[in-house]
C-alpha cells in the first residue's frame, strides 16, 4: 500500500489539495484580445429612412402619414447632424437626407390626395346637397344635427342610386 508521501506517488505533499484556499493557480488560456474601438456608426439614418418610406406608403391616411413623416423629418435631421460627426465615407448622411426628402414628399402627396378626395366628394354630392349639409351643421343640438345629417345623407343616397340605376 502507498501513502501520499511515497516517492512513486504523483500526489503533491499535503494531500493533493491546494493550500491557498482553492484558488486556481494554473497558466490558463490565452483569453480574448482587448476590445478594439469599433468605428462610429449612424444607426439613426436607417430608422429615419424606414419611417419615411412607411409614411409615403401610408400617404392616403392623412393623420398617420403626417405623424410618420414628421418623425422621419426629425430622425433625418438628427441623422444628418450625427453624420457630420462621423469621419467615414459611409456615415449615413445620404440616407438621412433621403429620409427628409421622402418625408416632405409624403406630406405633400397626402395633402394633394386629401384635396383631390374632397373635390371628388364635393362634385359627387353637388352644391345643393353641400348647402343642406352646412345648414344641418348649424343646428344647435347634436341630436338635431345628427337627425338632419341622416336625412340629408339618405336623400343623397337615394338621388345617386336613382342616377346610377337609370
């Protein structure tokens, strides 16, 4: 039988356990290299462009379009300012400028579409019926206005239905 202190035994003296409280004393692995500073990046620019594209796609929804376009303009301006602080060829300045331009086009397109819809509706309803609608809107109580607008709306519906059927 061998004991821990025998010369043929590979167990270090003291029972084979480290005497420093168990801390690992080995050489260890090489580890990871020190973190390098990554080049500055303009993360606002793609967001500005995405919001602006979404605004122009939804140009037929006026209020939502205007909110998205305003956000696209603000993000685009922030992206332009941030791009000025980044000294790289791809600093996002072009993307930010495109976002501002697309947002402005989205607002203008939304206004043009709104005017066009109102003009077509005005032509469809006719001047006489618009006068009746304005008279309904002048009534003092909401109940009277609603009743009048329902009556005028039904008259317009009947009138246009008979025109289409003839």
